[in-house]
C-alpha cells in the first residue's frame, strides 16, 4: 500500500469531472487500498480519487471516532438516489483546503448506491457525519469543493490564503 500525495487548492485538477469506473478491477482495488492508507495517514475521514490526481469516480470514507473499531467504506461510481428534504449544517474541512473550515448546509441524510471493493452493487442510507462526508466526497468527483457551497467572499478569502501559502512555499524551495 502506498501513501499518495494530496493535491492542495487552488489547482485546476480539483475542478475536473471524474470518469465512471463501471467495473471494480484489480487496478481500482489497488487505488482504493492506497487511498484508504492515504486517508488514515493524513488523517482524514474521507478521500476522493481526484484529490490524489486520479480522475476516477472512487471515494473512501471512515467516520469512526478515535478509539472505535475502524469502519472503512470504499465506493466506486457512488450515486445519491434519495436525499432528505431537511438540511443539516456541519463545519467542514478538506484535505485539499488545509487549515480552513466553514459551515456547509446539505441534506441531513442521503441514500447512496455504489459498487464496493468486490464490485457488488450496494445501497447505504447515510446520516449525520457520514451523510455530510459522502456528499463532500461525491462533490469532489464533480469538481466541487466545500468552498463552492459558501459565500464568494469567504471562498475567495480561503483560496487567496492558500495561493499565497503555495507561492511562499515555492520561493522557499527554489
Ligand atoms: O477529513 C475530512 N474531514 C471532514 C470534516 C467535515 C466534513 C467533511 C470532511 S472530509 C475531509 C477529508 C476530505 O477532504 N475529503 O475529501
Ligand atoms: Ni475534501
């Protein structure tokens, strides 16, 4: 298993739409395993393939609390097939927007249909943090970041700070 480098915004690769997998083959399974290891190492509660530069519709999640048993989920071609009418607000973060957090409003629960690591089609009703996380990850597959759900003022402030950090880092390593 490999720990993969995570792309940090602003980066045009995070804005692209990822392509369906259709069949979970050995290469997709390897990607899922590497993504899970990368997510745990970060640490994070979710990771989408475009965050590691792979434009495939693959996500991994684990919202288990520290000290609890691991609850890894690996999904290819996840699709929201039902969503709550009522919303919930959660303060979100993103490994591609390090050190920035903002309240995001999303449906309180969603039902997701996906292919698991064994290529079996499954459905899962996600509530609470898992509902937030799975919607956040599926957004990544469509080139959407959590900052796209907040005001343009807050979004631009975060993206400007991240760009500045990248520029000063580039100077340091030059
Ligand atoms: O680790 C993560 N934490 C998090 C917290 C609140 C809402 C969403 C997330 S997902 C994030 C990891 C990540 O960037 N996944 O794409
Ligand atoms: Ni994210």
